[in-house]
C-alpha cells in the first residue's frame, strides 16, 4: 500500500466547521438565542459558498469535475465496477444532496421570520406572503436535514465497519492508503486559489447579512406645532 494526499486542508476545515456551524444553528434556535442562530447560519452560508468555489479551484479530489458523475456511473458502482479514490459515485450524489439541502435551509433562513421579533437579514426584500412561504419551508426542511445527516453518518460507519474502508481518517488527516498505482497525490488548490475562494465567500456573506442593502428611509419628521 502507498499513502497519498487525498483531502486538502481547506476541504477538511470546511467539513468540520460545517458540522460545528450546523450544530450551533440548531442548538441556538432551540434554546432561544436567535441572534446566535443567525450568526451560525451566516457561517453556514459562508462555508457552503466557499465549498462551491473550491469545487472549481481546489485540489484534484475536491473538484466537482473529479466526483460529479451521471447515473450510469452510480449503476456501475453498485455493480462493483468502480475503482478509484475520493467520493465514490454514490457518495458524490449524497454530497451534492447535503450541500443542496443545507444551501436551501440557509437561503430560506435569510428571508424567514418567526412572526414575533426575529427576522432573517434579507426579510425586507420579499413580500410578506413569500416570506411566510420561505419561513414554513425553513421549518419543514429541519426533518429532512436530520434524516440526511443520520444517513450520512450511518453510511460512513457502514464503510468503516463492514466494508473495512475507513473514510473518517482521510477527512481528519488528509491522507489515505491505496493500492500502488491506483491514484496519485492531490494537486492544485494552492494558497492563491484558497484566498480567492475565501474573498468570494466573504462577499457572499456580506450580501447575505444585508450589509450591502441601503438603510431603510428615515422616519418622517413630526409635524411642527404652529403654537396656535
Ligand atoms: C443550515 C443552517 C440553518 C439551520 C440548520 C436552521 C435551522 C432552523 C430551525 C430548525 C428552525 C425552527 C426552529 C423551531 O421552530 O423550533 C429555524 C428557524 C429560523 N431560522 Fe434557521 N436555520 C439555519 C439558517 C438560518 C439562517 C442563515 C437564518 C438567517 C440569518 C435563519 C433564520 C431563521 C428564522 C428567522 C427562524 C424562525 C422561523 C420561524 O419560526 O418560522 N436560519 N432555523
Ligand atoms: C451536520 C453534520 C454533517 C454535515 C452537514 C456533513 C456534510 C458533509 C459533506 C458536505 C461532505 C462532503 C465533503 C466535501 O467534499 O466537501 C461530507 C463528507 C464526509 N463526512 Fe460529513 N457531514 C456531517 C457530519 C459528519 C459526521 C458527524 C461525520 C463523522 C462520523 C462525518 C464524516 C464524513 C466523512 C468521513 C466524509 C468523507 C466521505 C467520503 O470519503 O466520501 N460527517 N460530509
């Protein structure tokens, strides 16, 4: 067996910070800390945007082009006719589902309201009927998130225990042992690519936080009493 570099540091940091941010969002909304819910939610927005940019500029196995494949590849994988490293075709499908569902959750949150005092930062941009619809989707998606994350963790455990393929270790150390000649070290995704993706993600977060919106108009001054 030889050891290759599989997951670059930004991909690993993205993953574990996403776990932290999602856990933080759920705990804070359930314990009555909506401001912190919004902050953790914006961290999710930043991390997911970073991951999308990194999917084009990151190192070999982090790139979408290396793991997004059609249904044919998934069928071939299920028939046992796939050899490779990184996300397998079925795993890639679940990665896209996780990114999509969490992206949907974070985006709907930006426009949501609890109809009391807590509003997402982009709430003023939509009509109240749209905001109501997005708020109810935001609440409904919660159960799909729990289901998908449970499946994700069960799948990782299944690979480790049953298929004797430890997926966890590479997501922590970045390294994986493979048969000689099966795959090469990940390449690309250097510091410049990282900084560009980081700056783009910060711009997305600034937009999502509402800081780029013009402030609401100042209230009309009270009519002057003429003293009569
Ligand atoms: C992936 C990240 C997120 C997760 C997992 C998440 C999860 C949740 C959950 C589970 C609730 C329902 C709480 C309950 O009724 O018990 C909720 C409500 C809410 N969230 Fe998020 N949220 C996320 C991102 C965001 C973001 C980015 C914002 C805006 C900055 C946001 C704003 C809101 C608002 C305004 C509510 C109240 C909606 C209502 O009660 O109808 N959320 N969130
Ligand atoms: C909120 C919870 C979680 C979310 C949203 C999540 C999301 C993701 C995503 C999006 C990826 C793809 C990584 C990429 O290419 O960028 C991934 C991979 C992975 N996750 Fe998670 N994850 C969560 C929890 C966990 C936990 C608790 C574990 C540990 C048991 C775990 C272990 C892994 C592993 C080992 C991989 C690599 C899978 C492979 O080799 O194909 N995840 N996760």
